C-alpha cells in the first residue's frame, strides 16, 4: 500500500488539530502577577494551617487534619525558602557582573 506524502501530511494536520490541548482559559500572566498569585497562595496556606492548629489545640479538629495542615505549611515554607535562595543567588550573580 502506497500513501502519498501530501495525503499523509493532510491526515497528520487533521489529527494534530484534533488532539491539540484546549487553552485553560487563564490569561497569560506576567512574572509579577505569577509571583503575586504564589504569595497569596502561600499566605492562604499559612492562615489555613494556623486555624487548623488552633482548632486542634482546642480539641475541635481531627489530629490527622492538624498533621496534614502542618505538613502543607512545612512544604510551603520550604518552597518559599528555596525561591528566596534563588533570588538572592541571582542578585549576587548580577552584582558580580562587570560594568
């Protein structure tokens, strides 16, 4: 069976268009907007964990929920520290550049 190149390319283009992922609907963010969203998520995680810990101390929260909230807080803080370290490293690299 012989398939011509043009027919193969037409079929390929049709299939590629059919399986192309749909846009998520989120507008393209600038780096500043993305940083603001990340900071807001970080603060929301900290507030939620603090509230869960308070409820756990008062005996109104499940111990598993308290542990999960503390683990989420630990992960958020580790991520924030890693980002901070990268920013400081980049700043130091900029300072080392000759003028």
